[in-house]
C-alpha cells in the first residue's frame, strides 16, 4: 500500500507539472501577437463605469469563491449569490482624482532598465487601474486579470510606500500572464506545482486571494523538532463560520494562521513557526502567505530600490532571473 501511495503521489506531481507546462504554452501562443517588453505596456485609469464593467465579469477569482468568501465579503450569515456580490462591487467603485493619477503616472514613468526591458505579455498590452472605496475588499489593494485595484486608504500613503505598492501589484498582473517567469521565481523560493485535494471543511472555509487564486504549490521542509522531510502547502482559511452580520469584523480576523500549512503527508494543519525555513528571515519578507506574495515583495524591492529584504541573497537570485528576461 505504501508503494502504491508513493507512485500515486509521483503521478499527481507529474500531472501537475504537465498542466503548468501546457498552460505556459497556451499563454505563449495566446499572447505571441502582443509579446514585447514592459515599456510597451500602456496604463489606463478607469472611469466608474469602466471599473464596474471590468469587476463584474466572471474570472478565476469569482469562480473560486468558497462559502465563507461570499458570506464574509457581503457580511451576511445567509446564503449569498454571485449576483449580490457583483452588486456590492458596483457600489464600491469610484474614480481617481487628478492628483492621484499624477502620483501613479510619475511612478510608472520612472522605470529602471531591468523593468522597461523585461520581456512580458499582458492582454492588449494594457494594465487598467481601478479605484475602490475605503471598505472595498477590506481596504486591501489587489488585482484581477490585467487590472490593479487600489482602495482610497492605500492612496494616502507617502510616495515611497505607494511606489512599493504599485509595483507589488503590477507583479501580480505580470505573473498571471507569464507563467514561465512566475514558476522560475517560485522555484528560487523553493515552491513547485503540485496536486492538492483539500478536505471539505477547509475547502468551504477558504479565503480566496484574488492575486493568488491557485494554491497548488508545494514546499519541502522539516518539523523544527526534526524528522524526515515533509511537503506542505500554504493556505488561508477561516477558523470559524462567518458570524458578524453587523460587518464590524473584517474577514481577515477569521484567519486561522497567516498562513496555515497543510501537511500533505498526513493532512495535519501546521503553523509556520512549527517548521524550518518558513519565516521572514528565510523568505526575506513577512508576507509569506503564498509564493506569489513573496515574489511580489521581492519584485517591488528590486524595481523600486526602496524597502529592505531580510534575505539579500534570495533577492539577488530573483534579480538575476529577471535580468535574464530583460536581455
């Protein structure tokens, strides 16, 4: 039985690897017509109608909602429909002021060579900026498809903070449409694609990150007290059902651990503090909930030159990989 399980896991890993290879080929073919460099990408600020139209379309984010996702985002203890979610989104979109547009435009105009020469593709060679009201998505910046959504509160920070945020979010758009580059940076961090089947209780409680909808990336580590290597997957899910219809409790407050690590060997849920090499010192950032967020922080460190990685060697490895795509 043990041999069978081992072979089965190897087959699943092979299937996952083939999936990502095929996905890369599909994206490369789909965007071959518009392949270019980052400097060829145009940036547009959405009107209210444009923002609403964009965010009320189905995509991988809305198709991945758990039961908890919908209840918490609409502060409802009852069953919530997608239509109700989209209605809520429409009420949360606003427009950038001229000053806000100028601040973001200035950031985007000051591109270092490693970025402007980066060979990447995005749909229509365009990244759309959409402004959300303060409470939209609990005030967090995020991306969907080729759009960056910035809430009012995030736009009030100083220039350096806004610059780091803009490039962190831009990485998510680049990553989404350039899987070959994404997987190379993930590999530097120690993450590889894998096949994961979530237990039902976790699946229903997942908190979907619009920047990292796909959670099927595995990481090899060991328990701090020793023992053999184990394979874990970082996940974000709620520790309890949504129970705050007054809407005073953000859905982030329900998170069991930031992140939780699912041990694929035995189904046990671990905290990062229980395993080796899963902390800010190793990954260079405290935002280690998913390889996508870790790579976005390093991308921002590299492009802006402000902010500081806690693992300079790791950042340098990622910079060298980006440079290979900038030649």
